[in-house]
């Protein structure tokens, strides 16, 4: 699932039908359950991506500091096989590495997705207040 798909789903699910406020108040537990399940799945994916990122980070660090075994070098990494990189420069090489940046970007996107789902669940929790306020407003409008 990506952020755009999730955003479209949230926009539909969290829209309150003001003509059916009682029914809308009963939907809250179902929405809470739905988004909690999505959150669990996306957090699992996040943990997998974090592990993979750290695995690639270790590999690249070993390549750049010259401690990797000959088997660890792939075609792209072989450029650094005989290059002596100063320890202070290793973070620069890590930040510039295409593969590592691809993993980092994927990890950051997943973090944003999890964060969005957590905020959505908070909105669902606050949904009852919105419904209550709408019911009270309707009651007031009717002279009650």
C-alpha cells in the first residue's frame, strides 16, 4: 500500500454523513479495527525494511573502510576495492551511495506511511467528538 492509496481510503472512510449521525457513531469501532490491522501490517514491513537497510549499511561500510572480504564485492563495489578512503570521509561515501540511498528512501517512505496511519487512528478516536458536536448542533437548531 502506498500513501496515495491510503489517503484515498481514509478520505472515504472518515467522511461523516451528517444525515446518518447515529449510524456514523457506530462505525467508529469498525474503522478503528480496520486501521489498526493496516498499522500492524505496515509496521511489520517497516521493521523488515529497517533490517535490510542496516544490512546494506553494514555491507557498504565494510566496502568503504576496506574490511570486506573479496566475496563481498559486487561489480559496483569493485571500484572501491583498492581505494584508500579516510575514515572521516566514509560518511560522505555512504550518503552518496545509490543503493544505500534507495533503501533509505524506501525506509523513509514506510515511516511516513506508518506515521500517517497512526494519525488516522487518532482522527478516528476524535471522530466521536465531531459526531457528538454535530448531534448537539442539530438538537440546538431544532430548538432543544
